């Protein structure tokens, strides 16, 4: 049959022609006979197949090649496809690593539950509720621009992207579109392995969900900086007990760059920037105190000409000016653009774009 369905012989009656050519009459399907022998759906499918104008003999055909001839190569691909389908539908290593990851992080059970739900796409976001038949506006309550899927509510919404970017995880989301939260996490799993990293991840996810609910149910819009600060505080409370163990851990393992708190009475400003394909700049900054608490955070997108150093300079400038406007003094600036750091240390004017 056209869709690859095979009719079991038992389903075909006794007094039925056994060859396809028996169903053809002078170059046309014998409609009467077909309707007599097959169900209406089958008859319809059969009669959709164009009949050859040449009176050809019946022959066996292999449906996995265009010309109907069997080849070992095509059989190999059929087998390969069948196996990969089987693997996808049964056990899969990545999700099991993710489950483990969710359940073993230093986060409260409510956060782990949300992580599990997000991975299974069962968070009650509006898109999911509408899909289940609830009469509800499926669009995102925060931005109103797209259907509220798990990925939109937790990651892609323009109200949410800065949370990931301005958090210590520095995740730039939005440039690559993942079909599901699971797909995104599987991708992150390739690059981010530490337990601490994932604790922050799940804690931020929880904060994003609470922020969304505060807006939906109480019309309260929490500041992004507050969401990040609370998420970080939760993680540090949970990690406090194991802190000693983390410090005493074998240092021979892969060194990981850890953000260091500034001295008492000073504030650290971390700025960063990204250049987008159209040349515009994404800039962000976060200011934290000696305990690591977020005081102010900002992110913005501005026009530009695709120069990464200029973008970095703009990010640093805007972050510093916001920190100063917020009344913070004794600032330490930290960024990952060595060229700009050198330039700033020289403290002299040069004829460059970042002058
Ligand atoms: Zn949105």
C-alpha cells in the first residue's frame, strides 16, 4: 500500500484475485472488484495508484528503492533506521544522565520536581494547557509574542533570556532554537558537567517559573536581579554544608574558573558583550557585593558594526555607569577582554575605536 502498510492475507477474502493484474481491466482499475475485495479505505488507496498503460507482468518489488529493485545498500539503511528508531523510543543515555543530574543536585525537592516536569514537557504553561483542551489564551503572559511553550516560558521569552545571561552561568540563549527543554539540556550536558553548575541551573529555572507565576497570579513583576540573587542564595544555602568538601577536593581535577567575591566594602562589576549577525551588540553587566549578592544587573541591545572590542567597551561603560547611578562606589571591573583591560590600564588616549 502507498503508506507502506501491508495487508495481512487473512484480511483478504477467499474468492479474491491473487495477482494485481487480475484487478486491472484494459488499463484501468476494476473498481467493482476492488470495492468487493477491500475496505473502502483500501480501495481508495489502491485506485490512487496510477495504472501502467503497458500490460506488464506482475513482479515482486522492493519498496525501499525507487525502481523497486533490491539492493544490499538500501537494506542496510532500512536496518540502520529501524535500530535508531528503536534506540530513540527505548533507553537513551542522555536523559538518564539528566535524571541523575536533576536528582543529585543540591537543590530543594520542589526545584528538582520542576526540572523533571520541564524535561518531560509537562509544566502547566499555557501552550500545554491549551493543547490539552483547556480554553485559554495560549500566548505568553509576559511578552504576549509567542505561544507559551516550556521552552518559551523558561528560556526564549525576551523577559527570561536576561536571567540566563546575567546569572553566573552566562548562558546566551536564543541564537540556537531547540525543539524541547530536553534537547537544550542534552546540549548543555556536553559542555557543563559540574554539580555546582547544574545546581545553579535548576535554581534559576525555579526562579524563572516563580517570576512568571507572580506576574500571572499577582500581577507582580519581579526584577531580574532579584530572581538571580534568590536563586544564588538558595544554592549557597544548600551548598554551605558541603563547602568544606568542595575546598578540600582533589585539585588535580580540571580547574574551573570560579567567580571570586570582591573585598569587603567593594563591589565587583562583571560586564560582557556579544556581537550579533546584523552587527548589533548585546551587552550585559552585573554588580555584586562582597558576599556575592547581586546589587544591580542590566542587559541591553544596541546598534553596532560588529566589532567585539567596541561591544565589550560599551558593556563595561554602561555597567559602570549604572553601578554609579545606583550609588555604588569602590568598584572593581572584571571582564574577559584582555585587549580592553590592557587599554584601560594604560590610561591614555589612543586613536582606536574604543578610545
Ligand atoms: Zn514571552
